[in-house]
């Protein structure tokens, strides 16, 4: 299990650095998480306000379902925090307020990993299509990379939720969206960003790449088509 | 010949990682192949659903002309699969359904390497020009990098094929296209991606870069010119 | 203190290389600085005309509040200049004329680091919004990454100053802007670039990334929305 | 002198890889050269048809003023070619036909390095402004990075030459352009690319970065401004 945590944290660090390079996690934005244990819930999640381009394993926290940082991480390989240690350790870092949304998605969907990105194109679409309540993505081969999709002849709905600083309210709004349509693979928060998830980190990463690719493709198509 | 396989696989891994960095193989999309032997056909091809940014040599399969994964790869350098091995090996991976298209292109054109990318710009053009049946590319110096083209004063036709999940049907549609015009260096599948090829991997890579460059140049020119 | 300088210089080199990779410091443009000591002021700042993609520690100078390069750096770790040395040393390099602006921002705002970038998007906005005197940025979650901003429901003003080669005059124009609105986190110089700052280099880097992200998002939104 | 050659070739390799990463030398396009000796002229120049992203020192040739590859390179450090060697050596590679243009620019301008890039934006502008005969670039701070320019209040002319496969004719057209206006820092060939130069490789690289930056800025400004 210790080795398991180390692997999971290493995976989050690797994905964070790759997404940062693509400009999807600028200015310490975004959060990445993966389930370490399900019962009781133990979630590895990036600490608040850290530079994702230089993310270090000790900047990934383990939280429970109430987003409390768990003590005793110091005894696990891959974590350096020690009680009474003067070094800047995991125990002195705090999880993002949005960790609550990660926990909610894990619970509602049984997700094994949740990735939240702030890209140029997901920010644009989260605003541009707000009146329609979401973005309809249809007919692209790339859709086949979303879990359970077998053909390009598929219609994917990417809902948009209004942004809020009231996290419990936002979490409830998201639960409602997730319950309305069991088939969605992600959602946008208005002028904020994208949430996507998967059974594991590999699948969640694939889903983010696919949704980002399709939003950019649709955005540039709209720009080139406009008469 | 073993060393030959190792070199070919290493080349595919290198191209895959470079193209992934450019955003042309996001979300495990795309496939890359190179001929190992021609009679009988032995094709090295990326396994289905693997992350091209982290492609490993053991994720490249050797298939025959019926896209059957060949056994006995374990005895060749560069391949780790072993019968009865518990490790995630080449023998437990499957080739993409689109491998059939790679085989067809190798046979129809005598190609030594076939590269299939999903870029933003090739996806846009595959849809935007579908009514014309293809994209006409003319007058660019960059065209001289396509095999057999000696001057910028050249008119290249990049045909578009309708997308389908019926691989034998799609392969036949592609054969028809390839037979209609012996001079094409690639084709687009609608809302899906680009196929290009060459006598060897170096030439195929060059062709992809040139076609991607020209599509992006034409796309941005259209956007800037529109009144 | 010597180790402190070494750390600060190393941080500037790292940020410079990262920003260069994103195209924000092309053609030796831009300047980066961080405070080494406040009383009397000792500022580490990139030398004039150096390639930011290959920035070396010895290309970072220590200047005083009059932008005079301080002698005796040679005795500090991380600096190689020696009096009477024939090697190309810090003492033979000169600070950018714009160093005066860095000093002014440090004094006016108590900033610990000042970063000046020349990006495509900040150059565009510095010209496009010149008649309004600045750029209004509102309603984006990303704004929360700016120091002191607690909600996306925030209205950030990014003033634009007319460009000039008269540095004292430009410094005074900037002082005026900074005194008019104590809440700004950066400003644009017309057809020139962005200045942003923070309590330390980490915060200043975060601010640049956020402002660059938001300008690009707004620019692309304008392009896609235009009817 | 041998060490000099090694340094120059190393510099060309480094610039080539950096420019390739930015997409300015795709599909083996472009050429980079630097003067090794002036009397008689000895020019280090990239061989024809090589992948700039994987450029190796032995793919840089030494040519004379008639673009003849010089023998005897094998005895110089950094060059591996040997007469009668079976290895793929410099002596079996040929210079690009466009090497003639590099020699002409070196002679006409006394340039120490000449860089030819094929970027998306320089290709677009070389076509878009062909009727005006060139691109006027005015008022940008970034212009100050061009040798001899002291203020942003400068008007730079970037001439456009019609493309041709007749190299002596193209060289003469370029000589004419260069003689008409002694102040230009580069020129475009229609639907082909950019040539820029400098007293040395560092300056030439800076000039390319500045001109590429300004063309992209002007291109995106035109797109955003269009009503």
C-alpha cells in the first residue's frame, strides 16, 4: 500500500507537469487527485496554490472524505512530512477548497482519478455556451477515446455549471448535473475550467486530452467557418 | 534482422513522442507503423489505446498482413513479451482496428512506413472541405519536401474519405482513392485524421510534418483573409 | 546572504528559461529582477541583451537603487566576475535601461520580484485597448490567483502606459499609474509588453502566468465571438 | 581554427533544434549557415534534406563561395567524413540549392550568419502582402532588438521576393532587393519563408526571433481587429 501511494503520487506529478507544459495549469491553477483507498476514502490530491510545473511528491496530500488532511503520512514512503518537523511539509499544506468537488465526483461516479484543468479553450467554451447549458460534441472519431463510446457517431454532452465560491453549493450543483445525465465524462464550470475523471489516472488523463482537443477543434472550426 | 527490428521500433517510439508533444496524438489517438519484412509482410505497429507520449518499445506489436499479432516476438531484442509471462507484454496487447488500413496502404503503395495523426488542423480540414472531396494545396515551397515533387509550382490533392467503423469497408474506400490518383501522398478521414506514408519512417515523418504545416498555414490564411 | 543570492539568481534563471520556452522573452527581450536586500536596495536583474533561453547565472547583475552595477560581486558565490579578469564577466555587462522601471516598482509597491515579458498577446492588448487606457478583466476564476483577490467576481484593471525611450519620464508615468490605483497587479506598456510583480519570485511568476492566460483567453474569445 | 569550426557547428545545431521545436523548420525545411572564414569564404551550412530536430554536427557541411563542398573536412574536429569511408559522411551529403542565397547574403551584407526559416506566420505574410512588395513593421518596442535600431519609433521594411526554382535568378533578385535598401534586416520569399542574418549566429538568431514574433503579433492583431 505504501508503494501504491508512491506510484499514485508519482503519476499525479507526471500528469501535472505534462499538463502545465501545455498551458492547462497556469498560475498554480487546477487540481489533480487519485483514489488511494475507497473504504474509508483516502484521496491523494495536489495541495492548494502549488506550481504544477514544479510539483513535488510532498505537495500531494492525502485527505479523507471530509477533505481533512490525514496525519501519519510521514511514515509512508513518498511523503516527507513529520510532526514537529521544521521543514515545509505536507502537514503544513492545505488542500484546495475545490477538493470537495473531487470527493463528490469520486463518490457519485466511482471515479479513480479526477483532473481539473484551466485551459484557454475550456475557459472560452465554459462562457460561450453558457446559455445552452453545455457543449454538444458530435461526430468526431476522437470521441471513441471516452470510456464506453464505440463509434464516432456519438453525441457527447459536456454540461456547464455556473461558478461559485460557495463550495458546498457548487458540489450540490455538480451532484445534480451528474445525476441528471449518467453518461457525461466531464463538465465545465463557467469562466473557470474543466473537470474530467476516469476509472484510473490513465483514463482520466486520456479523457482530459480528448475533451481539450475537441473543444479546441470546435473553437477553431467556428473561427474559420464564420462568414 | 533482430537489430533491424530494434532500430525500427526505436524510430517509431521517437516519432510518437515527438508528434505527441506537438498535440498530434492526444488521448491515445493515432497509429504509427513501419515495415519490418515485406515477404511475408511483417509490420511493426503501435498497440491500441497506448499513450503515445509515453510509448514504450514493448507497446509496438509485430503483425502479419491479416493483422494477427505474431508469436515468438519474445526472442527478438527489443521485445519483452514471453509466453506464460505475467508481465504486461506485447502478446497481451492488441493492435488497433485501424491496423488494417496500414496494411492496405503498405500493399497499395509499397510504403515502408505509415503514420496516422489526429491534429487540430487536419481534423478541421477533413470536415471543412468534405464537399469538395479533398483539399487542394498549391504553390508552396514546402510541397517540395513531398517525394517526387520538384517545384513549388505543384498542385497536391489531399483526398477526404468519409469516416466509418466498418474497417474492411473503410479499407476498400481507401484502396479506391489510392487507385484513382497514384500521386497522392496522404489522405484525410472525415472528422478523424490524416494518413501519410513514405518509403521509410524518415520520409513518412517528413510528409506528415509538411502536410500538417500546410494545412495549418492554409487554415490561418483563411482566417486572416476573411473580410 | 551569499547563499541567498545564489538561490535568487537560480530562481531568475529558471523562470527566464520557462518563459522563453513559452515565447514570452523572444529575441533577448524582457527583464527579470528580484530583491536581494532592501536597505540599501540590492536588486538582482538580468543583464541587457542576453538570450533568456540560455540565461546563465553570471548574466544576472546586482544593481543598487540608481541602477549602478555593484562591484565586489566576484566574492559572492554564483558570480564569476573578477576585477582585471579577462573572462566575460558580470562587471563587463550592463543592465537594461528598463532597470529603472524595476527599481521604481520595487520602491512604489514593496515588490520582492518584478517580471517584464513581451508576449504576443500582451503586445496585442497593449495596443488594442490603448484608447480605454487599460484592459478590464472580470469574472474569471483565474483572477483568484492574484494576491488579495478572493473571488472570481472581481474586476481587475490592467492599465496601459504609452511607450517611450525616455526612461525617467516613463518611470514617472508608471509611478503616477501605480499611485492612482493601489490595487493593480501589473500594467502594459503600449506595443511593448507587460510588467507584473509580487512579494517574491514565486508570486510574481504566478501573476505573469495568470495575466498572460487571461489576455489570451479574452483575445481568443473576442475572435470567436465576433459576428 | 578547428576548435572555431566545432564551436560554430555546435551553435548551428543548437539553433536548429530550438527553431525546429518552435515549428519553424518542419519537414527538413530551412537552412542555417555561419561563416567560418571570410577570405577565401568558408561557410558552414546545413546539408540538404536533413531533419533539423535531430541535426547532427556531421550534417553541417563546409562549402566555398561556389557552394562546392570542401574536401579535407575529415581532418577537422567535429567532422567525421573520410575519403573512401563507407560511413554516411559529410562528403556524401550535398548542400541545399539555396546555399547560393546564403553565400550571396554573406557577400552583400558581410553577414556572419544567415538563417532561413519556414514558419506558419512568415509563410502567411509572404503571400498576404505580396502586392505591396513587402511588410511594413512599425512602432513596436521589439524592433529595438534589430541591429542599429534605437527606438520603437522605427519603420522596418521586410521585402517580399517572388519564389523561383532558378537559384541564380533568385539570387540576383535578392541582390537587387538588398541593394535597393541597405537597412533591411531580412526578406521573405513568397509562400516559401524568411531569410534573416546578423554579424554572428547570436545576432542572426535574435533577428529571426524578433521578425517571427512581430509577424505573428501583426497577424493575430489583424484577426482580432477585423470587424
